[in-house]
C-alpha cells in the first residue's frame, strides 16, 4: 500500500477579490467530469509560484513585491 502523504491545515484571511479569483479559477479548471475545489487551486498556485521563483521568473518577482507592498500597507 502507498504511504499516505502528510498534510497540514492552514487558515488564512483573504479579501473578497481574492476569494472571487479562487472561485473563478476553480470553475475554469473544472469540467463536467471533475470539479476542482478552491483548496486545490491554492495548492496548485503554491507549486506554480515556487517553480516560478526558482526559475527566476520576473513576473513572479513582481507579484511577490506587490504582495509585500500590500502587507506593508496593512491590507
């Protein structure tokens, strides 16, 4: 039997806009045979962002700067 992957639960506060983007992305990735959850979108996003950062992607760097700037502003 395959070893079960360990997982952790994470709770975060997101804006209405971010929630809307999660819902929209999950809907776009879903089809009649498989519904994609917002949690799956978050997990995929984490992997994609990490890969982009490791590859030195300039757009990923800009997104991170935007995130850091918005946290500095208290949002």
